[in-house]
């Protein structure tokens, strides 16, 4: 018998992506799928691309429904995972794709989310220094946000090597799926097609404290992050352009050497050949982050561009990657770096 899995929030984008990956995973057996308002309907009505699971009926998302599984993936709106997880046993692996357990600081949580802080779980970004060892010993995982995944992977090697000043500027474009599946006027096709717009400007986006937390931990000192997200007319993908002031002595060659060393042997992060720049289309459906670096000598800045699929490496793929580690499975099992084109 395989590893018994339940996916809560299965009618949403995150839940659907987790199910797409689990359906092709050789070790997982999908036993239960649940939803909130869509409970009682068939999964195929909401995820028609999941043909092998289309006739599954969505159960209600309750602790009783999720009990008895080896692993539970939570793809729920922010604020809903905390109370649910409290009632799941310590023996079950719980992987939360929401924000409830990502932040270490209760004040940051309250400021950006406006509800009581549920706590902090081990962070599901295996590429961070020492993180794989932590994930091997846990039964609770907080999957990073999609923007923080791209930005952290883009910049942490520079801070780990001590070549960047702790002042970061990020401008990142995301597809509309990053906003979830709930209907919103600004996400209508007629509003999005042919237009790129900024939102969450001026340090108010909820992923900002997560970026600060990650980069400060690696740098060993507080890092400031000025983050401007933009909405692009595409369904999937993030392209993050990240810059930081270079410390004295940094050259194009030394910068590239830092990133070559940092990502040598990493299965899901690739430093592209010189002259090739990441594009979101290169990552669609793949659990991969593509990275390129440059030294802007005139401005004295390090420039890093990263591309990911926000639903795969940024959510569902990252969740399964971390779960593989926690369950003692090969990290790459059931995951691909091969994208879809066109």
C-alpha cells in the first residue's frame, strides 16, 4: 500500500496542482479530497484536467475527514490551516501551502494578516542552507509563498557569500493564478489581457516579511526589502528581478562563481549559461527555478533574475519536494524539471 494522502482545498489552484503531481507520483495514494463550499460535488467539475480523479466526490474539510492519513496537504485560504492542524495527530505529516505557519514573528503576522499568529513550522524550501536536515526530522512543513520562493532562491547565495549589502529591491511579475481561484473584478480577462499593472506597492504585500525573514537569516543581519509586485497577462509564472548593492571587490566573474557553487548539484535550481535569461515559459509545469546573474558595474549592483511556475515550484511542487524529504523518499521522486511549450 502506498503513502496515504489527503488534499484539503482540492477544488482550488494549489490543491489542483498538488493532485496533478501526486497523480503521477509512484509512492502516493490519493485517498481523500476535500473542499469548503464545493463539498459534495465531483472534483472533475472544478479540475477537469485531472481525468483520473474526475469522479472523486469532494468531502467536507474537517479534522475527522483528514484523520487516518500518512500525509495531509492543506491548500486552504490563509487563517484556516491553524485551527485544523491543531486537531491532526503528531504522527501525520501536515504540509501547509497557506501562510499560517511561515512567519517566525507574531507581530509581522498580525500586521500583515490581521489575525492571531498560529505558530511557526519548519520552512519548506530545501535549497536554503541546512534546511534539508530540518525537513528530515519534522512532521509539520510550511510551504513558502510563491514570490518568496523566487526571490529567496535568487538572492540567498549572494548573502550567504557575504557579497551583497543588506538593501534589496525586487520587481516581480506574476500570473493571475497567484491570486487564487475566487472571482475578482481585477482578474477578469478583459481587465488583464494586454495590460500589466502594479499592486501591493509600498511594502504592504503580505509576502514582504517572508522575504525579509529568509534573507536576514542567511545574511546574519537585518535585510531591507522594497518589493513591487505586478500582475501580468498570463495564468502561470513569476519573473522576479532582484537587485542589491554589491560589496567592494565584487566582479562579474566572482559573482558568477558564487552562484555556480551555490547551485552545483541542486536538482531543481539551475544557473543558466551566460547570455541566456530566464523566462516564465521555460518553467511551465516544472518544479524548477531558472536563475541568471549580472554585475551592473556602473551602478555597483548585483542583479539576479529568477523564473518559476508559481503553482509548481512556487506551491504544489515545492510541497511535494519537501514532503519527499520528510518521508525519507528521494527528493526528486514524482517531480520533473521538464516544462511545457508553447
